[in-house]
C-alpha cells in the first residue's frame, strides 16, 4: 500500500487569540509511506539534513503512538517526506508532522480517517490544538479547551505574508518566557480584541490592524529576539497589520502592497488554505 498525506502550514494565536486561533496557509508538507518498499526514512526540502532517519522523527513517533492507542501493530514501511514548512519558526511544522503521522497510521491500521479522529490523536500527542486545528480542518479555526473546534471561512481578500528570519525560537523556550498571571485589564483587552479579530478574519479585513493587538504573549516572545521585535515595531508604525506567528519568530503580516524584507529574512506569500490535510491512496 502506498499513501501520501499533504498537510498545510499554520499560524496560531494570531495576536489576541492565544492558544485558540489558527489559520491554515497554502504551504504544504508531504509525507509518503509505502508498505511494499524496504523500511527506511528519507527527507528532502526544509531541514532535510538535520531530521532523523532512524525512526525517531515526529511523524514516525506519532504513527507509533497511534498504533499503541489502538492496540494494533503497524506494518513495516518506507517513509519519505518533502518539507516546505520552515522548522522552529512558528509556522506549525510540528503540528503538520503530527497530523501527517496520525492520518497515515489510522489508514494503515484500517481505522476510519476523519478530521475528528486525526485531530484527536494529533492534538493530544503533539500538544498544540490551536495549530493542529487549522492543519486538520483548514480555514480559520477556534480551538476550545476540552477539544472542540469551530471552523470559519476566512475572508477571500486575506493576503498573508510570512516574514521568516534566519533565527529559530523553540516553542518550549517561547512559552517559558510567558508570565503565569496577567492583570485583569490585559485579559479584558485580549478578549475584546479577539472578538474583533474573528470579525476581521472572516468579514472585514480592514479591522486587522486594530484587532491583532495583544497583551498576553507577543511582547514577552519578541523580547527574546530583539531584531524581530524591531521589524515588528517598524511594520506596526507603518500601519501594517502584523502579529507573531505561533510562538515566533516568524511574523505574519497583512500588507496592502509590497513589504520590505529585511536582510537575512525571507518572505513567503502562501495564501490562505480553505481545506486541511489531504490523504491520497496509490
């Protein structure tokens, strides 16, 4: 059996939607497994020279975990991945791997492959439902505590630009920088702007500049990467709607026209992806 899964990059948090909001981007990783080929793991694309090939990669680990969850054994297979999502840049590379592994394992085991089943496994194993949700369901998603997900249609005029610096920021490090408690006024500020952000992403993108403001996580994370903080401030002062993508350090901007790309950075214009993962047989 030969299976290929295609999973989109994602941008989570989106300003005030900390640990809740997610947006699927039309930049996809692909992973193929072949049970008729000799066992092995191979990678190309982003990070190909640093990803493990001994079966300890995240896709393989998630596949093994799904097998353990179902009490069944996966058949031997060859795995080959093509990575287009930059690693440790806040664009959901880990969630893409988890979703790919869950979808592939369920199909190999003869289990039903539905968005709900894939999300349940991927979100639990990888630990970031706000990233797993758009990777599975596509579009603009709101992940609620307890596992519920609501998907909304993004406005067709959204034109995100991912500004990717040449530095990395592991999610665990970015999360450690966050305070355990926040003032009530800051919590109210984010609730109000999160409500406005839903309107901005789905009905009126002209509200994005105001809606993407946040007081819970962005300042703490930007302090870890001063060069990124300066670019963020420059964009804000120029009137460009911008937020930290996921845990960073990538910035997600929604400019009206061309945006200057700092030296050592790259700009990716992926577009918004309406659908989530795709599983192809054969």
